[in-house]
RNA sequence: GGGCCCGUAGUCGAGUGGUUAAGACGCCACCCUUACAAGGUGGAGAUCCCAGGUUCAAUUCCUGGCGGGCCCACCA
C-alpha cells in the first residue's frame, strides 16, 4: 500500500470509520488515567451547523484529541438543545394546531430529524465525541434531571412564583427573560397630547408627550420635571376624563418632550419605577396576546389599531398639539423579532438578584480564556435588576413540576414521581379544599442547558462517575452567550453542588462574512459548512479554524486561510510521498531505525532534530494555553520552511546515492513521526494516513500518543550545530538568489564558488555541493558571509 | 452616556521598550528541479491611526483625540 498521488475525502471517511469501529474516542469509566471533561455546547437543533459551530467545535475537538494523546481519559459528550420556540413555529406550520401532547410528539420527531443531519456534518468534520454520552433535552430522562434540579433549588428557597411585571412577548404569548431581548432602532411618532390640570376651580391645559397614546386608559399618574414643579400634588385629567395625580420627579428629562410625562402601567421600565415609587394603581392595559384591555372604548383591538383609533379620537377633539418623528430604541424578542411589552403576570422566578456577589465570586474561581472575558460577565451581573423569569407559556419545553391553586398555594411534585407531565398528572387537593392544577407552563430553555455539567457528569444518576468528572475541566462557548449560558450555569451548578461547574472557560468569537459583516441572508454573505465540505477536506477546514483562532474575537471568514491550509496539507502529503520512497525497506522492524545513535548523524540531521525538539516543546505550551493559531502557524512554518525547503533538499542526494542513507532515513522517520502526531489534533485524517502508510504504524495516533523529542546533545553542541547549519541555509539561499538573478534554472551546475564565512563550515560542505549544484568550493574565513561566483 | 476589544504593506494579520518590523493572500520577474506547477526561487510594497508624555531609546508603556467593532443603560 502506497500513498496515492492526491489526498482525498475517501481517506477521511475511511479513518472516521476506523475510529468508530475501534472505539478510539470512548471514555472509560474504570480507567485510572486522569480525566478531562469537556462541557461541550449542545447546539440548537436547527438542522444545520453554521460556521460558528464549525469553528468552536473544531476548537474543543483539538483539545480532546490532544488530551487523549497526552494520556487523559477524555469525556467529550455531545448534546442537543432541541426544545424551543423556533421548532414550535416550524411544526405548527407543517401540521397546524394540535393537542399539546401530540404537538410535543411532532416537535420531538421534527428535532430528531434535524439532529440526524447535524450529526452527519459533525462526523464529516471528524469531530470525536463519545456518542455513547449523547443527550437530548427532549428525553424523559433529561426532563427528570432538569425538574429535579429546580425542585432542589426550590427547597433551597431560590425559586418562587409571583405576579410581577415581566418582559412579555405578545406574539409568542409568553414571558421572556431580559437576556432574550435585543434592541432595535425604530422611527416612531412622539405625540404631544393636551391634558388638563385643576388649578383651584379652573382647568388649565398641560401638554404631555408620549409615543404610546393607546395606553392612555392605563394612565395612572402624570409626573413632571422642574418646569412644572408647582403642580406637584395637583390633579390632572386625561383627554378621556380620567383623573390622576401629578408628581414632581427628578427622573423627568426636561429636554425631552414637554417635561411632563404620563405614567401608564406599563409603557416602559421607567413607568414601573414610578409606579413603585408612588405606589400607583396598576391598570392592565394590554393582554397577553397584545390586545387592549380595561379600556372604556378599545378593548380587543391590537396595539396598532388602538393607537390609530385613539389618535383619531384625540384629533377630533383637537387634543393633539404636535406630532414629531423621533428615532428610539425598542426591545424586541430575539427569536421572533417582535416588540416586547411589560405586563404583570403570574410567573416563576429564580432568585439571582440577591446572589450577584456570590456568582461573581464563583466566576473568579474559574479560569477565563482569554482573561478579559470575565468582565463581560461582571458587567452583565452589575446591570441585572430583576430576578430570572424561568417560566414560559409554551408547549415544547420541560414542564414545571408544580401544582398551583386558585388560592395562590403551590406544591412541588414529589421527586419520585418525576418526570412530571401535566397532561397525565395525578389529581391532588389543596389545603383550601379545592383541586390543585398541574402547572401548564414550561421552563425557559436556559433552564435546560444551564446544568449540562451536571448532566454529563451523571449528577444524581451515577455517583461514581460524578465524583470523577465534576467539576468539569473545560467549558467552550461563544462570547455572545456569556450573559446566558455561562451565567446561568455558574449560578445553577454552584447552588446545586456548592462547587464551580468547570475549571476553565474558553471563549470563541463569531465567524463573520468575507466582507467582515455579520453573516445574514439579506447580505448574501453566508458561508454554508456543507459547501465548504464539498470543496475542501475536513482537515483543511479544521486547519482554517485553528488559523482563525484569535480567541473571543470575531473574525471574517477567509478563503485565503483555507486555501493556504489546503496547500499546506498538499505540501505535507508530497513530502510524505518522498519520505515513503526514502524509507523503502527501512521499516521492516522499527528497531532497526531507532538503533541509530545521535552521534553518528550528519550535522544537518542533528540540526533538524534540534529544531524539532524546540518545536514540539513549544507546541505543547501553545495547546495547553489554547493558542491554536500559533500552534498551527509554528507547525506550518517548521514543516514548510525548515523541513521541506532545506532539510529534505539536504538529504535527497544521500537517499539517492546511498551515502549516510540510514542516518537520513532515521531522521526523516523521526521528524515525520513527530509532525504527524503534532498535526493530529488539528488535522487528524491526513496524519493517520501518513502514520499508517508511510510510517507503517499499526496503532492509531491516539493510541500512539504525543511524541516528545529529546536530542542527546549538550546545549553548547546544539548551539554550534544550529549556527553552522543556519550558515549553510544562508549560503544555499545566496546560491539560489544568484541563479534567480541570472535567470538560471536551480538545476544549473556552477563550476566554482568561493565562500567567505565567519565560522567554520567544512562539516556541511557536501550539502553545499550537492544542493547548490556546485562542482568546486573554496572556503575562506571572513567577518561577514560573502559568496562569490 | 458607561464598559470592553481593536487600529501594523492593496487586503488579512503575527510580534517587540533596543540592529534590517514575521507570515499569508494579491502583485512583478524568473525556473516545467526525479515529493510537490494545487510547486519552486527571487523581488517590489509599511509615517506600525494622530498628538502629547514617561524613557538614553516608544510601533510597543501612559494620557488625550480620531476611527471601527461588540456589550450594556436611557429615551415618556
């Protein structure tokens, strides 16, 4: 068996099969080796990986493969975050409205389909999770652990149910968390509306400015700035005749609008502040589907319709003094992109506000890579002023394991009865005598994903595994979900176990379009992983990922990088083909080659081994600190610039002539062995192929392990050798330069060359003659290198 | 308004308190060399954003601008 002329996809598929058949990536529960546990992100089951996945999943696959080679027992699971709104939308589109239970079944079916394709893509990329540890957030066993985890938090007093204004998406008809909102700049109209106030017996006009006239019926006060300070305590009358109090308040911005504001429950967060400050009534002006309620005239109309009608009515009464176009920012729901409202609603909460400092403390115990990313978390924590709303009015989610009663009583489901599903819950009776209802809401999906370290470690399922694998070693994730995934995981896992979830967290940025902008369909700059997989080998794509490895920073996708990776692999492939020829017959027994003593080696052999030793030591440090970029760049430079450009050229004549051939073979063997193993974490398929075919290894590289190099020479000897061979390299460059200047072929033979060298270089004279194609060489000593032709 | 990251050839980007500031892509010229034209060799191309400061010495450290990106807050 010999290397084919070209590296191909078939080779990659072959090795993916071999790894799977031999169970190379399996975690061994009974092993005595140290464990390394990766809390890999479960992607949302959209059906397709995006470039961000390709990048970040490559990162931790590098780590997993490296750690296995270093003798760790690696637990690298793969999960799927299947529940959530986008799936509901798609399933509803396909099947229409269905009863809850059936609908949930269809959602599961649908997400399983999505998983199939994503799994296929992951395998094609050569990712190496242990598929026996696969988990899906839709499974009853997953639900059970999630419900159990919340019940334990409930017991610790961290969970409560309350009517409280929450961010609410009328389109999705569900409460959402602050972390699920985005901002959108919008043009809107600021209406100047005439109210009146009572000044003694007289009524005088008072102009307020608002963007939300449809909430006029929910107006519970007017607050005024300095300009109207003297109106404090007086009564205002809305155009529809409602009487409300006037307060003077420092939070009114004088320069905006008129300096007088109507407070509606709730138009925005400021209204909530004032409502609390002045203990105002709450008028629920909008219902959960975004329809007006509690209005004398407009109940049942949508916000937009109501706004039009109110404006029309006000205009008829000449109460609109002015209209002004302004730009302002509104909060929108990140999933549906629709405007979010603030509505009082009975929801479940997790206490985070009172534990802000504690969570920060926990976060500090984790090593953040790169370190500045912890500030993203701190900044987020500092800005939190509400607890985490953990309930959602959706179907495709983990049911909340509680019963609730009209009287306000709640009761936790018994742990033995988990997983809990409201549709087949048993009937129970409340203290008040009424029947309690099983809670119909489901959990926020971040409740599902914020305990992945516990899930993969077998929390409450396998105590032995848990003690071995928790805290996890590494959490890789994107910067943009620090405020959600990282934050919620730190919070939940700590309060459940008293320990940090993982020792290190590794942050990756986003992959932008080639144009440097966020990939989006509308910009047409989306790169599809499937398309890359059709045009490039997985090993080249993985190498692109490593080259893009500036951590926690967004980076445009680069065809230059991926093409360079492809060319590099081609270079290595061809070098290996040469070595295959060079080693013919030399690998009958590995011992024969390893017998060679360093002392017998030629100067150039020693040189490349010294360089290799330095490289390998460096690479270990690079990988330990997750510096993938410099890892691959250094490896590429060594292989291309030192090994191929010089060393291989230096030994060709020996290989062909037979002179000192064994030493050359030995050196080629060692170098190729070490570099295939060093390349393995990044580009595993090509490394396996070369290792197996050229180096005749029966074992896979994972089994062979990392290859350390120790050259048995003193520091001084090494320095001298490097000095002389670097001089040789310069001389060869000079000769090549001379030939290029004179438009000669590099093959052209030179009659005679005089070399003025500052150091003694007679030990490399054969290389100069054979590689430079020089018949006769005269050596002279000099202060500076000079080559005369 | 606050915080964080960043500014280095046409483009992308390493890196450094001290000789001549990597490398890649692109460009130009030459070479079909028995591993490789998906290659090789050589070359051109940089005010290291601007202004101050610290220092014997700043592209690097500090301050302030300017420009870009991300996150957060506010906007009745």
